[in-house]
């Protein structure tokens, strides 16, 4: 992570430094050009000001006065007649000769710039015409040594250099804190994931920020919680399956030894062999259900959906369970709206309904009621199984779909359950992209509700 902090710091520094350098360069260039332009405009304005004075009093005294003024300033002036002959100059004329030749075209009253290349030329220069009663009398040439412009630019460069150095220093300091601020939570998360990899799932983070890093921290905490839950579930699963396998095997081995080693009557042998057969069947059922769950966990089982007409489908299931219903004198009713078609795997759907009905029968007393209903509403197909049996305690409701979870541990063997039936039901329901829910009240009864999506036009095209 320290390497990441350095990499982030270098990356931020290069980006910000490049940005600041580019901005300072363009800002410097813009300011330099503006300042040079201002100097040229000021020189032109000074020449136009002298021109205005001379147009009012174009005589020797006024010309001497203008020249005297410029001889005491950082600018210089050369005054010529309309033919270009020099009348007066504030400095020796040799320095200005190359700028003096008159332009070929007429110059406007506002004048013009005749030299603005301050970077390489020794002077910048402007020209202003002098008119008396609309008659051209001469020209005023204004000159400014570019050394003064260069001094101005050097001062500007010093300020920009100082600003650049300060910007780099502050940028470097900000990047150090910024990179540490970004990488610190990442370092914490790295340590947390390391602890998780070592089996320590009790990780927590300081109050998470409301950004992507905060979301990541919450995700890692959720992952740790889920892994801790899965670890507990695995331990409970292994303990449960060990118990479930050991119990019938103990019965089988014990009663087999009794039958083999003792001289028993035919009636006693039949009794013990019946127990052995029951435990063998129980063990076979458990292993079958475990295989089913293993296939579901690995997504290796397939759902082959077909267009089922629900009412005759449910009638066939009820016929299979009629002997068990009759034996316990249970009052069973089937209510199904006509012409309900459901896209489902018939084998898996039958397994779901039989499992739920079988639980309802097991946990209902003689003379109880069981209702199986199906109807359509709001784009969903509702299927409910409701009984008036013993019900499920409120504290057990959140866990009834967990593997090997039993509500009444003391009656488990007499009822023949393995604790896997509802777990299988839930997996099969989810495989159909459906939902299952349960409501129950102890001593009143239990109601399971399945919600399937109604058949769409796209389903019709497929089938």
C-alpha cells in the first residue's frame, strides 16, 4: 500500500504540475502580450498628445518645449516636416534613422505603430501626423527603448517564478496529505481482508464516508458478516449431518447385531427387521435429499419449464395424497380459478407442493383442515397451502428454511423428518424465479404462499 501511496502521489503531482505549468505559461504569455500592448498604446497616446499641442501652436518654442519634455523622460521624440526633414529630436538622430522614412500611404489622424517587436528590436516606435487647417505640416515619431519593456517583463517573470515555486510546494504538501487520506482507508481494508483470510470475521471500520470507499468498507463488513454466518452454518451443517447419519447407522448396526447373535422368535425378528428397514429408508431419503441440495448448490440441476394448466395438475397431486388425508381424517379443500396456466417444471413443482402438503399433514391433528388455493392477481399467480395444525413458534419462523433446522426436536424421529425438506422447497422455488413466504401462529395454523410470475407473450412464443 505504501507503493500505492507513492504511485498516487507521483501521478497527482505530474497531473497537477503539468496543469499549473500550462496555466502559468498561458497566463504569463497573455499578461506579457497585454503589457507590451499597453506600452505601445501609451507611446502612441503620448505622441498623439504632443500632436494636439503642436496643431494649436506649431512654432519653434512649442517644438522646443515638446523635445525638452521628452529629453527628461524614458521616451524620445523626433519631429519632421511633411517632407520628412528632421526639425528637432530629443536624442541623436542616428539611433532612429531606420524608423524615420515616411510611409508610402497616408497615415490616419490617430497615427499608427511602425515598430512593435519589443523582443528583438532596440526600440518600439509610433508615428502621428500634424495637421493645420487640414493641411499636413509634419510628423511626430515617438520611440521607447525596449530595455524598459524587458525590465517590466523580467519583473513579471520573477513574480511568475515565485508563484510557480510556491504552487509546486503547496501542491506537493497537499498531495502528500491527499494520497495518505486516500490510501489510509485502503490500508485499513487490506488489513481487514487479511484478517478475514485468516478466519477472523469480527472486522469493523470507522464511520464510513458517503462515497465509493465508504461503500467498499460497508461491502467488506457485509462480506465478513456473511462469511461468519456461512462458517457457523457449515459447522452446524456438519454437526447435523454427522448426527443424522450416525443415528440411523447406530440403529441399523445395533438391531442387526441383535438379530444375528441372539436366538429370537419369528415375531421379534420381524419387529427388529422392520426397524432396520425403516432406518435404512430414512438414511436413503436423507442421502437423496443431500444429493439434491448439492446439485442445487452447484447449479447442476435443470429446470424444464412447461405450460401447465394448474387445476388438473393440482388435482392429480391431491389424489396421490388422499390416503394420508383419509387416514388422519383431514378435511381438505382445493380452490383454483379456472384457466390458470403456469410456466413451471412439472416434476419440481410437484415436489414443492407435495413437500408442503406433507408437512401440513404431519403437523396437523386428526380432523384438522388443509386448504390449497390458487388464483391470479397483479401479474402474479398466487398459490397458498394453509392448515389448522399446531403452528410454528414466532422465534422459529426466520429459520425454518435453514438446513437441518427443526422446530420440535423431540418429535423429529417419530415424524420422520430430516430437516432438509423446506430448504429444498426454497431452492426449487427460487429456481423458478418465484418467491415463498410463511405466516404462522402457534396453536392456530400455518400458511405458505408461493408467488409465480404470470405467463407472458414471450413465453407463448417460446412454447
